[in-house]
């Protein structure tokens, strides 16, 4: 198992990432996309998916990849 895999399997690390709110830039982008009537987002480099979850909760159809 690689170092990154071990890191992301650590419950404390996962908990820390889940507690981060979405970046203000992501919130602003979501507002802009919503205003334009766009409904789909591709989250590239999604990590644990904090932005993926945020965008999906706002009603976007989100595809995510690491």
C-alpha cells in the first residue's frame, strides 16, 4: 500500500478533510453556473470529495475523479 493510500485510510485524516467547508471560489463558481442554467460539473482532482458533495447538494449532476 502506498503512502497516500495509508494516509487516506487514516480516520483522523478523513475527518479533517470532511470538516473543511467548500472553498469560496467553488461557491462563487456554483453561483455563476446556477445563474447560467448549467446543471453538470466535472470535479477533477476531487480528493475526498468535499466539493463534489457540496455541488451535488446544490443540485448539480457531478462526475468526480481523482
